[in-house]
C-alpha cells in the first residue's frame, strides 16, 4: 500500500517537473509574431486610416460546409446587427451615417459564410442601407432580415415590433 503511494508521489513530482520545464522551455519568446502585430500598426506602409473603405468589392470568404455552424453564425449575426441598429443614433451625423454604411458593406464582403455574403451583397444592391435615423436603420435591417427569411422559407418577422425585440438599452441623457 505504501509502495503505491510512493509510486504515485514520484510520478506526480515527475509530471509537475516535466510540465514546468515544458512551459518555461517552450514558452513564446519576446517579440513573437503576435506581439509584433499588437505593437505594429503599420502593415506594408498602410494604416487602416489610409485605406479606401469603399462600398464595392467581392466576397472574400469561401462557402461554409457545416450547416450547424452556419445557422449559429446567422443567429448571432442577426442579434448583433439588430442590436447595433437599435443603438444607432436617432439623428446621426454624416460621419456616423458613412460609418454604418461602410460597416454594412464590409460585412457583406467579410462575412464568414461566402454564399450568405454573396446573397447579402445582392440585397444591398437592390436595397441600399438606410442610415438617416435609428428608426430608418432598424426598419431597413428588419426588412433585409425578412428578405433572407423569405429566401430560406422561414417566418416573416413583424417589423413594427422590432424595437421591442431588440431594445436600445440606451441611457437617458
């Protein structure tokens, strides 16, 4: 009985020593690529401020093969999308209007589901983003969501209730 406790203790010490050695010997060195990316804002001479964030360009991502992941991504994205619209300013500045339009167009290029992004780009061509107010943006987003639901054979959402489903949560000023 005591011999098995001794064996377990020796084995435990060996694993502890090996694990500690592994962590300290193989830990990333200072200046690894991740550290470099966090400290270097300059990628080949261009910063994001210098780059043209146009409203054109094709889809960047490939199609998604995993239907479960695709459905979860869709639900999460719609939650984010509608919540953003519900928090959008009631009277946005020109800069805020441009920022929202650019975000929507960039989302249509970078969305991880390529086929979804292609469909979204088609919808944006037919129905450009409405950015003049919180109500316009949230109603536009609901209408776009319903176009997607229609295409997928899902129920159509009552857009008159969109503000209740995705409340702003804004502080009173």
